[in-house]
C-alpha cells in the first residue's frame, strides 16, 4: 500500500528533498525542467555529489532550455563526482523546429521506494529564500511499491534505447509526440464526470478546444467551475494575453480568481473534493501537445482532505474574485484592443511551435 503526502513549495520541502538524497542507499533518479545555480541548487548538487561519493548511483536529466542558466562550474562539479548528467533536447540549428519540445517534469525517485512528483523546480523562488514569500506550487511525496512502477514509467527518458512502458492509473504521462495522451484524456474524462465542483489552478491558461468544451459542458450540467490564475506572472506578456479569455469565461459562468501572492506556479485540479490531479502540466497547448509532462491522479481520501484544506485555508484567502461587471467597466476599448493584439500574436507564434493538435479530443 502506498502513502501520499501533500507538500507546498517551502524551505521545509527543500529540506525534505535534500534529506532524502542523504538517506538514499543505492539509486537516485531525477528529472528536472529547471536546476538553477542558486542556494537551493547548490544544496541539492552538494548532496548529490556526497551521495555519489558513498556509492549511490545518481542519474540526473535536465531540460536543456529550462536549465540553461546552469553554469559550467556546476556542470563540471556534477561530472567530476561521476553523476550521470544528461540534457533533454539540446537546441540545434538542424532541429530548430523541435525547440518547443521540452521535458517539463519535476521528479525525484529514491531507491525506487520513495518519490516526489510535482511542479516545483530547483530555484530559490520556489522555497522562500531570504525571507521572501515562495511561489505557490505543490508536490506529492509517495512511499511504497508504486515507486517501482514510476521508475518503469519514466526510465525511457533516461535511455532512448529503452522502449518499455507500463499502464498506471496513478502516474499520467503526457508526451503527445510519442502518442502518450494520458493527462489530456484523464482531465477530459474527470471533468465530464464532475457532479458538483471543478477547481483549476494554473499559471498559464490557454485552453485547447477539448478543455474549453469540457468546461462549457460542466457548467451546463450545473457544475461549479472555479479557475484560479496568478495576478503576478513571471512572463507579463502571457498575463496580458490570458486576459483575452476573461470576459467569455465570466459570461459562461466560471468563478474566476487571481492569486495575489508573488506567483502562482501550481498545476492542480480538484474535482468534487474527491479527486486530485497534480504535477507539471499547465492548461495550455505546450503542455498538451509539445512537452513531456508528469502528473499524479489521486483518489485517496486523506490526501484529498489535505488538498481541500490547503485550498480553503490558504489559497482562496489570498485571491481576488473577478466579477463580470467590474471587469467590463475596467477593461475599456483600448485595453481590449491591446489584449487582442497580444493574444493573437501569441496564437500565431503557437501555431509555429506546436506540432499538431489531436482531433480525437475535440
């Protein structure tokens, strides 16, 4: 039987990761979109080097774009300690058309007995360093036999020659280029089965057609849909473009909120308070059709109680609800024009970067 623990990005979470590295006995497997040269990155790299020194096998897979800030000094230190370091999809002119394909996963597996899956990168802003409020993000700690399945589910990304795959209701992989459409299909199915309430947290909301239609159908059935976005986004132009959706969402009946903290980076879906989907997957086209993503699908009652408690006691208390009348009054013609120009500019860019969209989901 597995145990699940819900974690929020904080110094305590970083301590938990480092402690797990220090306690590892034989094998550590890590996939990260971003490993930055920072105090958090330094702690992790130092712990990994020490683990390798005592005979632990360490595999580290980084995204070549997400971890582009990693210095040569960090890289050399990792290699000098016999850590297996790989980069996913280095940018090459010969394959420039594939530049948008990223491995967006945040995964730690220790001795195939314990694992952490979520949206939290290794960079100071996720952990509240120097007294600053941490970005809002989550991860799940798993203990039990399922960690072996998780390793089997993801090991092909460490070795291109390994094509083995396994089915799992707990671990969902999205890798549309390789025919893995598990997160898209699961989200569509679960929203379609919702009876009372759907809560969506995401920093980037550019919904594919299947998601827009699933939300509309849920609202028509009388299901409440709460969408929580970030008031302060790390990429301001995306924040402006996302506002293109606000009027239509509000007119449809979506309860729309903006989290007022420094940055909402969480990727979390909760349905009827009984099912949670959490991980690296954003509600946008890049996650759906270009990136490699990893989420967990969890129905465990105690785990979902912890998630619902976090929403009610922490998340909603730091949000502002956007009302249609007020939004319409503030968003004048000039602002709507600017928003439209930015939005459609990004749509054109998206069409260049996104390989294709699945007709089976529409």
